[in-house]
């Protein structure tokens, strides 16, 4: 249960119910909280966090883009994440790291010099009843009317709460239309990403994903592209129109919590073989990597000491 969890807050561990912030804090009222979500897994050498360094580096990139100051070094934040997982005695699950302005503010700008930092570790199976897409055998996706934020309006590389209203609207529309995932296109009509998911598709055994520029540099997305060559999969990053998904042999989505999820239904189209051979190969590879059974990728795992 969530109430049994211990939360890291500014260098101390506190009870779940005490991890609060005032309702008029700047980050709640203005959406200025920045965050990372990462996974941890049980391996034969104990629990390990997946690509912790990549997540923390992206957190610092977000802070840089938004001219924010983090209270700790990269190394100290990594150590705090590992300590939070260890303190909660968990073997598998997700970590959410949130940096925010607790300051009560009515102005558009915060005067707080450094962000607060909060780290939560949970086991979705125990604490949330599982992750919704992982429980589904028939994940469906559709193209939404909402467009991905243009990179000249806000820094779309930034993993900041305010940007996720965009994804929330896409997800809400998808559910209202009877789908699980809403896929946004950019302002020029090219496929971008889902609410919180990167999108891949397979055509002629080439694994393709939208190019960077109008999408977030997802850690799982990056990992798939890096790992694919080790199982002799060809990859491509390019701008593609939604019609490409109607002709694709396979469609899959990925995120840090759920890793690789195959799509069975896209708009009006039902994909006959799910998961397809490429998706199966990738899912098996990531199972090996996350469980520590693939020595090529041992540097991607950060053990809990």
C-alpha cells in the first residue's frame, strides 16, 4: 500500500502521508515541477535501477532548458534514488523523481533559488494494482486531433509538468473514443508520440521511429535504438505521416514504466499478428537486459547496495 512507502524529501526520509506541499505552491499553480520516471528490476545480483545515469542527465538537461537550479549533484541524486529504493525494500517497480518550487507564489515567476527534490519508489503491482497497458492483451491506439507542442513554443525536450497537459488531452480523447493510447502528430502533420509513449513501427523488417526535433528523447526509445543492432535489427529515425501506421507490419509503443507494449488495433485497423516477430525479439532482449542476464548491457543497470 502507498501509505507504507517512505519518501525522500530534501535529504530526509519521511512518511508517505507527510510528503505534501501547499496548494498555492508555484509548481502546483503554474506547472513548474520537473521530473523523471524510471524503472528498477530484480536481477541475480539484487535489485538494480535501469539507466539511472541517463535519467539523471536528462533531469539536468531539463533544468538547464528552464533556467532552474537543482539542489544536488548528479552523483548525489543517483545515490538518493538508490537509497529510496533500498529504504522501501522493493525488488521491482518504478521511481518518480520530482523537483519543484514549494514557494507560495501568485506571480508567474518563482523567486525560490533552488528546487526542492522528492523521490518516490513504488511497486505498481502492490501499490496500484498494476500498470494499465501491461494488463491489456489488446492495446489500441488512434491518431488524435490534438497536435504535439511546437518546439518554438516551449522546450519540448524538457520533462516538465506543464508540457504534459498536451499529452493528457491526447490520452483523454483516446479514452473517450474507445482507445487506450492517443498518438499525436506534430504541427506539420508528421507522427510525434503518445501521451507518455514513444512510437515505433515495423515495415519490411525495419524498426522505425519518429526523428528527434518534435518528440521527447525518451530513455526507453534511445535504449531500443541502441540495443536493436545487437539482435540484428535495422532501425530508422525519420519523419513519417500517420498513413505509415496503416501499412505497418507491427506497431509498438514504449515508456520507462512499461518498456515495450505491442499495439493490436490502430484506428480502424486490426493487426493480425501481435506481438509480431520484431516486437517479440525486442521484448525478449529487454527482459534479458533488465534482469541482468545480458552482459553486454550490464552498465545500464545500477545495483542497490
